[in-house]
C-alpha cells in the first residue's frame, strides 16, 4: 500500500488530526467496517476452497483411481497439471495472475475488476495443487481489489488517497486471522507498505478496524462450518529455559546460515523467473515437474510423506515442532534442501506468497541444528523462523513477531535470541544481495 497519495516527497503532508476530524474520515471508517464483513468471508471461502482442493487432489483422487493411499510419485503429474493450468491463466487472462512472488511482498496497487478472476484462478491452481507458496499474497491483493471495486460501485469518484486506504483496509480484513493474530497481520501490512511518520495512525486505524472485524468473521465462520479458522497455530510448544552464551552463539550462526540460504533462494528464483517468462506455459509445467520430483526424492530417501515438501508448510509447522523427536538430523537436512529448492522453483513461476515456506524452511533448519550441543528445540525453531523470514522478506520487526508471538509464553523467553538472529540475517542479506534485472516483457 503506497503512501504517495497521503504525502509525497516534496509536498507538505496534511495534519493527521485534521484528517481524522473530517466527515470523510468518519464515512471511511463506516465503509471499512461494512466492507470488512464480506471481504473476510470471501477470504475464508478462498482458504476453504484451497484446503478442499488439496484434499481432493492429493488424497481423494488417488483413492478414487484405485490406489491404496497416495503414491510417492503422485506429486509429479499433479504439479505438472498445476503448472500447465497456472501458465495458461497467466498467459491468457488479464493481470498476469497477480504479483510475481520471487520479487517479494511488493505493492502493485489494487487490481482492477477484470484482473480479479485471473488472480484468483492462478492462486487456486498453484496453492490447491501443491506449489510451495502461501496464500497471504493473493489474499492481500484480492482483498484490496474487492474493497476498491465495491467502493467504486457506490462512490465512483473516490479520491486516490481514499482509494489507497480502502484497498489497505480490504487487505487487512483478508489476512486478519491468517497469521494467528489480527495484530500480527496488520503489522505485516504496515511494515511492508512503508507508511510512517504522522500519517501512520491515520492509515492504521481503518486497517485495524477491518482486521478486527475480519478476525471475528473468521472465528464465526470457522465455528459455524466446523472448518476451523485456517489460522497459523502452534498448539504444543516445548518448554525452554533462559538463554545462555551458547544460545547467543547459535543465534549468530543461524542468522548467517539463513542469510546465505535466503539470498541463494531469491537470486536463483529471479534467475529462473526470467527464463520461465520466455516460455510461460511449458516452463511453468516444467517447474511443476521439478517440485513434484523433489517431493518424490524426499519421500523415497527418508520414508516420510511427500506432502511435507509440498504446499506452504503452514499446517505442518505445529506438527514439525511438537513431533520433532520423530525426525533425525539427516531427515531434517534433506527436508530443508528439498523444500528450499521446491520453494525456489515455485517462486519463479507459480502464484502465491513467500512467508509460510520461508517459516517452514527456517524452522526445519533450526530443528536440525538443535541436534547439536548448546541449542534446544524451541530456541532453534524460533531463531530459524525469524532469520529465514527476514532473509526472504527484509521485514525485521514482522520477522521477530512471527517467530515469537506464535510460541506463546515461550516466545517471550526466546525473543532476545530471535532478535539477534534476525538482525544478523538482515544486515548480511543487505550486504549479499545483488540487484537482479527483472524483465517486464509480457510472457509468451
């Protein structure tokens, strides 16, 4: 959400108190409160549909074809189909399927009404059939687009500044419960937008209102339908003691490792993206085969389920932490390697968000290192999540909160360690990253 309509460089920003006192701001809050209900309900429906597609294609379809369970090779043809459908959607429908996830959480502005179907379809075929991406970026885009479209139907002459705030509020409502807390989702959007200074509160209040309403709608629909809230939750967090010198040494090491791995993933995904866009449909299907083959490799080499490499990893984070004793260090290292490469391939060609796979890769890496002396499970998990998130997103405050708030009281204990690992990773990423030319030509 760009801050330019509120106060551009070289111009005098309005007094925020004067803005808040205007009748238009009050009307905006009322509109946001009303819009938060249908937009959050639509977001809930989108997440429910993604979940059903995952169950249908990975569990029900193989059984329907006579297989006793899901074969380990099943992700290969499944992801090839996903790549074909996503490539066709990006090529032929307006909007190019939404923003390119290899470029991070970038603000491309709210989509037009004509672009919404293509963005929705590209996200559904990517996320529902196993691409290693999360739902947060499509929800942010769709929430903003739906909000602006609805307001324009009622008030066609809405000013640019008001349009930006409405789009932001729609995005807040759409991701309100996804990260486990409406406040965490709101913080993510505010840090990603870059809005600061005296106008921060003016822009934040409508978003917080929409986020709170959206969270209530998610909870209500989850209870009414029995589907749950599709929220990131970690129900069983192992206890950890107060950190010592050894843990702080591990914080530095994890920060360095995450920066190196994250930079490698981003650079390779951007390199692949340039080549995918030259032959959009065939290349996207090809990257789908690569993702499926990596899931097969993991399943055959470790005896674990191939689905651990697929999807965003959001639903698997809780089990990864609570059942960490079932994973050897070798299995976790293979999981990190396969998930990271599948994540890289998905970033280059599919449509979705970068947050949850980064969290999963970092968590698995931290758990692998916890098999070594001086690092406990919860600390390794939290530092891995924070360091990897900031390496991929370059949002340090959000990365710290993601790694700690989800752990409950244990998150407070490990917060100093997470801060150190996040800062080390963030500074090193800024030093390592090289600008990569991203082509803007239309894919063929």
